């Protein structure tokens, strides 16, 4: 996908006035966070919100290595693994994957060239200090500029709501994963395709009305992953650890716009949920 084919809403929202420049997202991460263990019965701070966003990455990255291995084996697996983030934004999650999780090579890919310029600036020190451990690359979820089987793991945090063609993303994720590699996606999707849900979402949330976010039911996503040949596809709801905290943050930060406050309402009305979706590429012959 060339830069000319970036959907116009994505081009605009992540252009010069990138979402990360609004106070609700200040700090570099552009996601709603995972608020487990953060007390919500008090005024929240920007540090709480950034912590929640780091936790969303930790929850995602932890699932790239199979559960059950002891700490030494997990660390060894990570220290030999090449992983890809799809829709990396400013790349703070890529930095966390290198510094905290110890993945050998982390590639942050984003469709928007201006996001990648910001990512390179923001991570300049890490890029210089750890040559070869971190790189950023322009590319679309639906057409990835990588060789077949190149990555041990592919992950994505709060970017899949923008993907137009889930089948194309699933096919590309399956293609660039090595046999036995894992895919982990954290994102929001409607839980089902009940009649009228897409229209109700569009009336509640500008991001769906404008076409920035696409209302693909989670079953369409997991189905596309299975159709692409990935195995063990499972979607775990984490909405109860995302939306109440995010809404509380917006309330205490004095944010009154309907765009984000209505996410909690949509969750409570069963129109939207937040998921961690995990899948594996089939192991090779022999
Ligand atoms: C909400 S931001 C999330 C950024 C980052 N993952 C985080 O949590 O801070 C979504 C990102 O996905 C990127 N994006 C949107 N559509 C994409 C696509 N089709 N392929 C790759 N990246 C895409 C956007 O440019 C944006 O940087």
C-alpha cells in the first residue's frame, strides 16, 4: 500500500495534529490502557494513564511467548526472537518490547509516514544505543513489506479498528510468521453483528461515523484469522479492565467530549468490547 492509499480519515487523524498531541493521550501512547490494579476511586493522574497504557502492552507482549514455560526459558525465547508491531504509532510499545521484554529484534511498522518520523525522533536514543534491536518501517497491515516467515511474533495494539480488510491483514500476518510463531492483537470490536449495531455505534461515536474506525464484529476477525490458516484462534474479553478506567481518566481530566466518554456507554450496551486475540501459525512439517 502506498502512502496515497492511506484512508483519508487515518491520514488526517495521525497527520500534523496527531492524536498523541491531545492532552488525553499526552505521553506517546495512543490507546485506552489496561487498568488492572489501578485504584479508580480517586482522581487519576497522567502517570496512572501512562501506566495503564504500558500495562496494555505488557498484557499483549506476554502472550507472544507460550504460557507454561519457566522464566529462564521464556527469557531465552525472547532473546532470540524477531517480532513485528503493526500500527506502532510513536513506538513507545516497541521500546518496551526491547527494554523490558528483551526481544532480540523489534520492528515497528505503521501506515503513516508522519507517525514513523515521530517514532524515530522519540526513540532516537534507543535506536543509537541498541543498534539492530529496533527499527521502524512504513507499511500497511494489509500489505506488509517483509519476507515470508520472517517473524517469530506479530503483535498489534489498538490499530486493528482502522484496518479496512481484515482478511488481507490475516493473510499477511500468517505469511510473515514463521511456523509455530504467534499473533497477538489487542483492540476493540463489536461483540456480534446484531442488526442495527453499526448504525447505533456511528450515532454514539464520531470515530465510527467518520469511518476512522470500522465496526467489524470480533467473530469476523477471528474467522479471518482461521481462514488464513492460523490455529488456536481465541478472543478474550478485557473490556472490564479497559473502559471503566479510561472513562474515569477522562472524567478526572475534565474531558467532556462525547467521542471517548461514549465508549463506556457502548461497552455497557453490548455494542463494543475490548479483546486480546491470540493465534498461532501451524508448526512446520517434521
Ligand atoms: C490508535 S494508534 C495506536 C498506536 C500504538 N499502537 C499505541 O498503542 O500507542 C493507531 C495506529 O495505527 C496506524 N494504522 C492505521 N491503519 C493502519 C494500517 N492499515 N496499517 C498499519 N498501520 C495503521 C495509525 O497510523 C496509528 O499510528
